[in-house]
C-alpha cells in the first residue's frame, strides 16, 4: 500500500514537472519568435509581402506591430587613459616585443629558445604569451636588427638597438 502511494506521488510529480517544462518551453519559444519578428535597431520595417504571392499559403497572416523607433544612443567622448588601461583591455602596440627584449637582456647566457622566453615571461612578468605571438615579435625584432637567430634558427640573442 505504501509503495503504491509513493509511486503515485512520484508519477504526479513527474506529470507536473513535464507540464511546467512544456509551458516554460512554449513561453521561451514565443519570446524567440517575438524577438525574431522585430526589426533590428535603426532599421525601418520592411513592407509586408502579399500573402497571395507566397506559394502554398491560403489565409492572411496578421500584420506584425511595428516596433517603436529607437533613439540613437548619446555620443560619448573618449575614455580617459586610466580606464583605457583597465584589466581586460588590449595592451599597447609593441608590448610583446618590449617584454621579449627585457627577457632576453635578463637571461645570463644571452641566448634563449621561444619556450625559455615563454617560461621566463610567465614566471618573471606574470604574462602568458602564445608561441605564435613570441615568434611574431621575434620576427619583428629581427627586421629591426635588435635580435638575431642562431644558425639553426632555434635560439635567439639580443643585439641591442
């Protein structure tokens, strides 16, 4: 007896859960349809297509309500320099090359592989840099004759400005 009452209760809970899920899903899909039916901000509504010109449709579709005209956002001036350098913003141009020069100057042997440069950047400067970025910066520095690759092309040394 207790088991059947428990099973019935579980079945009722499951039925309520399914109904609530279906209602929530239907509401979410209606919100998506409403959102997709609105024109993008700043665009005017497109003229409605006559239902007779659409093949396979017999009845008329109710016309969508035009969205209210969106006011353009007020223009703001440039951000102050303190906010421009906030965490999460992009570093200045040339930062990677400058960091790599600092690392190459600090290495006692004077030559380093990109993996050693990456490790030194991470441990000393707290900067995680991709190998492609390191190689690109080394290539830029090589064109400016600030660094030079060894004969095998695997190690780099600082030449000076």
